[in-house]
């Protein structure tokens, strides 16, 4: 999983003059890149958490099995200890009852020289079950703690970026319509793709003009990997909702061999993805405040491509 993003505070603009549209767009572009990274990390974290929960269910079943065996073996050990107390063999070592954990008790009990071979086997079995129980529980707890902490960190970063985006969006909103107009011109695909590739491209292009929303995967809102995931789902290919994980699970192709339908990945940490439609163009969900649109591949730093 990618490293947690470190956020930097952006300037709020000069005190004597309101920031220009250009200033606002630059700030929003920078914030959009940061949000896109956090978004993809959040998507990866959700995939990881789902995997952890699946593993946790299995581990909890192991805990139940270990607990049953542990209870049975500890009952047998208890009988050994009780018998020893009754006949006086443990009077000088009764302090072991006050040890801090079941594992410590078993370790100290095993040092008693009056134990028979069968009794030692019983205690060794109990120690093994105790170790299995403790190890499994520790593994479950650590996975849950790690996944929960990661989600909390990412959520904090997301809220910080959203606060800055809201500030700059107020500046851009009124000026953007004046400069670019409020309408969006869609691109129609007239390429030569066929079969699955044509279906993928047509689906992605059909979402043009729909808004970018953090974590969006349709039917009317999208983020970058949500769009690429759902485009390929139309032809029965299941991809994770994470650009980075998509890149790691599909066969790679070179930039020179790109074909319509391929997924193109951008930025060195692979945090952004798009669908290639031919003629050096991709369709993608750019970032907050910008709808799904067609753009030149060269407008973003190319990092790789793949063909599911």
C-alpha cells in the first residue's frame, strides 16, 4: 500500500487582493492531485479492510477451536495441580497460582520434578494450545488495529483537503462559468475498436459530464478507478476499486502499443487511472469539481498501462 500522504497547508491568497481565477485553479489542481492520492489510498485501505475482515472470520473460528482445546487441557492440568495440593507436593510452590498469565503458570508448573511423563505431556499440550490461542488472538487484534488506524489517518487527511478545496472553490465557481461557460461538449467515439474493448470505451464515454465524487463508482458519480473498474465490469472483468491495485493485477502494455480499452495509469505512485480511447486520448474522472471528460494522454505524467 502506498505511503500515507503528507499534507502541506496552501496559502489563502494575498491580504490586499482577492486571488485570481488562475490562482484558484492552480490551488485546486494541486489539491485535486492530493485528494486523488488520498482517495486511491482510501480505496486500497477499504479493499485491505475487507480482506482483513474475511481473514478475521477465519481466525475467529480458529480462536474458538483453540479455546475449546485449551479449556479441555487446562481442566486436565487443573486436576493435576489439585491432586498435588491435596497430597502436599505443591505446598512449597503454591505461589505459582499468583502468576500473571496462564502461560506463566504452565511454564512454572512444568518445572515440578514430581510430574509423571503423562502429566508432563498434558501440560505441554496445554502450553501448545495456549501459545496457539495467544498468537492467533494477537494476529487478529493487530490486523484490526492496523486497518482501523489507516482509515482514520486517511479520513483526517481527506477532511483537511476538503476544507482547502471548499475555500478555493468559492473563488473559482463564479469565474469558471464566465471563462469556460457552463456547458460540456461530449466526445463521440468513431474508432475501430470491437468486442470487449468497444464495450469498455463506449461505457466510459457514456459517463461524460457526470461529476467526480470521492469513492464514486456509479451509476452517476465517479472517481478515476471507479470509472475504470465499472467500464471493465461491463465485459465480466472484476477489478479492485484502486488504481494502484488495478495496475498490479493486469498484464502491462507499453505506451507504444496502447489500444482502445486499455487502462492508462498516471503519476509515479500510480494514483490516477483512465480508459484509453485511441488517437492519444483517454476518458477519465479527473478530480473534485471536474466532470468525466476526454483529455490528451500527454496532459498528465504517464506511468504505465495495462490490458485486463
